[in-house]
């Protein structure tokens, strides 16, 4: 047995499984654990992902943000135990693999276009079938709600007509 499969086996155990899907251009919040004087607190760093590099346990991503008129950039290991949580705030629409050109930009020039639509989710097999069933169920429930509301609108219109007729008669 060579050394590479053994190392891969050890690395596989340490990979995080709760990492959301995000790409370069997305705005994300990274919750990092910070230890100071024996106490632990969580600090949030929010910014635009400008690069993703590597694979496996050594995969990293760079976040850029402008705060107090200064550009800040930070590199995180995706599978680091210091990262408590990663949240995707906004999906960005970019046509580049790396957004290093954002480094010198501030204000409107540093903005990334947002993509229209919900989150990107790649479903396969049973998950896809389950999601399709949920969507069909929601559509069916909405149609039933509309049917229930429509007769009440007709009844309200009829009541209004009878009220007008009684006013004319009086």
C-alpha cells in the first residue's frame, strides 16, 4: 500500500460535510471561532468570494470586502475547525474564475451583479424525486386555496347586488 491512499483516507475523515455550495462572486458570511484570554467567541467576516483554490482538506477561498474605505482580504481554509459556519448571503453572477480586479475598487465599482432566482441546488436520484413531489404538493395546495377563496368572492358580489336591490326598493 502506497503512502498516498493512506493520507487520503485520513484526510477524508477530517473533511466537513455541512459546507454550502458557493462560487466565486457570491457574498458569504464566515463565522470564525476566536480564542482570547481563555474565552472563545465567534466573529463574522462578510464579503465577496474572489478566489477558490485547491482540493480536499487544503481547499481555500479568499474573501474581499471594503470597510471604512479600505479593502480587506482574508484567506480561509474551507475545512478548518476554526470556521464555525459559512452562510451564503447573496449569489453573484460573474464570468471569471478569479475576481482579483476587485482589489483596487471601492464603492459601486466593487459591486458584483446578483443572480436572479433561488439558491443553486444540485439534486440527484431520490432527493430530486422528493423535491418534485413537494413542489407538486405546494402547487396543489395553492390551487385549492384559490378555489376556496373564489366562491367567497362570488358570494360577496351576490351579497352586494342584493344589498343594492334592497336599497333601490326602499
